[in-house]
């Protein structure tokens, strides 16, 4: 990251430039992967996927592909036009992102100077569009908590649920909600921990 021009310690930041306003410096994962040659840095960029293009029919099999390509185009545009504010050494004046900086196991489309003439090297990266309803973030909009299911719901025998999307007393998308929900699910199965021991749960 220092070579890219980022002078600060590892960081997770948000409220940057859309459509990828959240960046996580994930260099701590370098030693956890099985690389033939270790990368110099790992960065995660993410954001909420807009719902401006919704499928007209659930049978529209091309929809995931279209949204996947939409994310790809947004990412390329983001690297060309915004990343220089964080990593000034990752761009060329007037020429956009230095694509040869991206790790590419196939080393495709690099010239004799190691430069990549176009954005094709981006295809060596990982990107995705979460379009399945189960992959999407669950909001806590006014009037919506009544639709959340509780891990303590015993409507079905031998079944409970867990996740930050459940009714757990802290109905918000966060790790704290997930932990509370998981403990409630454990209580539903084994009666342990006791409800009064689950910190953050809104006791009945």
C-alpha cells in the first residue's frame, strides 16, 4: 500500500466515492492464501447494489450476468477515475489506472515493459453482484421489523434460524445482531444460555 502512495496504517473506511465507497485494507490475508507469488497488497471494495434494473420475470436467466457486468464496468470506471485520491501512485496522469499493478496469474496482455494497454487485466480479479434475495442486505425500514422471524419461534419442530436478519432484539445488520441471534438459536435448541444471560436481547 505504501508503494501505491497510501502513507497511513491499514484501515477500513467508508463514505468515499460511489459506487465503491467502502474500502478495506486486507493485507493481513496475504499470508493466509496459497499464492505462487504473494501479492504486495489486498484491497476489498464494496457498496450497495442499486436496484434500478430489476428483472421483469424471475425466469430472466440473463439478469445475473447483466448485473455482474454492470459491477465490472463500475469497478473499471472507479479505478480509472477515483482510486488516485487514495493511491496516487496507482494512476498515470491523464491515462487512468495502471492495470499492470493487478496480480494476474496468467500474465496476459502485458507488453515488454510490464504495462497493460487496456483494462483486460481486471478480469483476473474477483468481483460479484449479489442479486439473489438471500444474498441481499436486510434493511430495518419503518414497519418492517414485524416481518422478521425470531430464533425462538417454535412453529416447526427441530428447526431454528440465526442471522442479523432475524428478530433478535437488535434488529439491525451488524455482527452484534448475528451473535445475539445465534445465542437465541442455541437457547431454542438446548435452553442454554438462559435468556437473561444473552446480553442485548430484549427480554419478553
